């Protein structure tokens, strides 16, 4: 009896083991593995941008003209002196007449102002002469008074010095006279100084140049643009109202329609073909490591036309809108591309060979630390099983296909998971994908 029970137990255990292994085989992740190997890691920078003009020329005319006819459309290529538009000659004549009348009014005002300035100048010169004469007369009179007082003082001093033996009463009289004459001299000198000061100030005031009136300067400012407008109108009239291209170029914008009135801004914009075009595109800072000024690149139109090789990067600058974005500029010609054309930049960086490389799909990242899963075999009570172990690595370089790993982290003998049919975790069982 005991023997039968033992047999049944063993049968049940074997069945449970078989069922467990079958169930485990169904639930475990299937993985593909590869061994690290030596390989090249290259970098290709790709970015789609547009062709732009280098220099844009504005075509202007007098504001207030009526556009009678437009001869071009946006995108047209035109030669220098080609007719772009025509304005109404009747409106032109009205504008010219109005401007000429404005100029006459200003010129009359200037003439009146010049006459007034001439009268003011003459009056000023007269005032200066009068002030100078007054100063001279004041100086002469004051000098005479001082000279007379000085003479009287000298006479009084001589009399007291040559008095000899006189009575006390006579001596006192002489001293009093001397003191009086000295005081008179001092008063005359003080009077002379104050009178000359007043006369000199009056002369100085007369000599001070009057501040220039702003009227004449203002009229001059008003006159200059009117003269220029008249010159432009007369030139336009001589051209029968035809507005022509100033350079060889491509029409990039038209800011007026037939029948509309012109304004002070440019009515037509031309891309100057003699100054060339430029291709511009944006790349991120990571891509910038593989692109440099002077590097040869190719540009391929997105419409399928053949790529143009051997073009050179002219500039790489940070975008004003986003510091993480770089703007790349490459000079091109009008023969190679047209303005607004969508073009793909392709720049290949020289490849470098590394001893330990893996497909990029093998690399995971957690908390900014790169890792791989290594496939290993473990012994359990059910026998040997295959598991994966999480292993941190240092990525030296990578592109869209491969990653180079530090030789201290992996060897070419280890089996590394490169793909799995479900998410993996450290230590979970897996089985090799046989497909």
C-alpha cells in the first residue's frame, strides 16, 4: 500500500514539473542576443530647410500714386530696367503740381524770413554802434572828471606843502580843503568805474548775437523732402509713369494691387540674384558636434532632383528663439536652387572604429545611466534556467544604429539581449527566440 502511494506521488510530481515547465515556457520573455563586436560608428546630420535670398531690394515710388498696371507676379525673374508697374499719369501730374506749389510757398516764406533776418541784423549793427558811441562818450566824460578832481587834489596838496608860517586857523582850512579834494577824487574814480561798467554792459548786450530763429531751419527741413519728391515725380513723368527694376532679381513680394494707391513702403520686393542665395536649416546641439564651418555637405531638393555635392557650411549660430537650436547657413546660387525651394541638408561625419559595439536597441537608460541585459544560466531545483542580469555600461559614442561601449564594461564573449517580446527586469527568466 505504501509503495503504491509513493508511486502515485512521484507520478504527480513529474506531471506538475512538466506542466510548470510548459506554463513557464509560455509566459517567459523570448529574447534575441548578440555578442559585442568591433564596428564603426558614423554620424550623418540631416535637416530640411529652405532656400532664401541673400539681399532683398525694395522698389519704391511716391506715396499717393495710383497703380494703373502690374507687369510681374511673385516668383518672376526680371532683368535690371525691366518694367515692373505703371502708375496713372494724370494722378502723377496732380501730385507734381501740388508739390511744386508747396515748394513755392516754402520758398516765399524763406524769402520773408531772410528779409526779416536782414532787418534784424541791420538793427543789431546800429545798436552796437550806438552802444559803442555811448561807451566812448561816457569814458571821455568820466576821464575828464577824474582828471579835474586829481588836479584839484594836487593843487590842495601843493598849497599845504608850501604854506610856511601860517596861523592855526589858516592851517586847519588848508587841511580841510585837502581832505575835501581827496574825497572828490575818490568819488570821481568810483563814479567813473560804475558809469563805465553800465556803458560796457550795454555794449556787451548789443554785441551778443541773437539766438538764431528756428523758423528758417524748420523751413529748410520741410523743403528738402519736397524737392526730392519733385525730382522723383519728374523722373517718373519722364519715364511715362513706368517703374523699373533696379537690379537683376526675382520678385519675392508685391505689396500693392492694380487700382490701389501707393504708400511710403516698398511696393515690390526683389531678391538680388547677383548677391546669391543661401540655404538655411536648423539642427539641435547634439547634431552640432558633427558639423563645422567649412565642412563639405550635400543639398538634395525634396522633390527628388539630384543632390548637389561639395557645398560648404558658411555659418552655425544659436537661434534667437531657442538656445538649444542652431541655425546652419550654406551659400548657393540661383542656378542651383530657386527661392523657397525645400531642400534636405546631408552632412556625413567621419566614422570611428570601436572594439566593443552593440545595436542601439540593446541600450536602455534609467536615471540617465545606460545599461544592457546580459543573458546568463542559473541552477534551480527544477534544473538550469536562463535569466537576464541588468548591467550598467558607459556609452562612448552612438548613432541611429550602433552604440560604442567602454571596453572595461563588456567583452566580446558576453551574450547581450538586443530585443525582447516583452519588457524585461533584472533576474527574470527568458528563453532564446529561435525564429
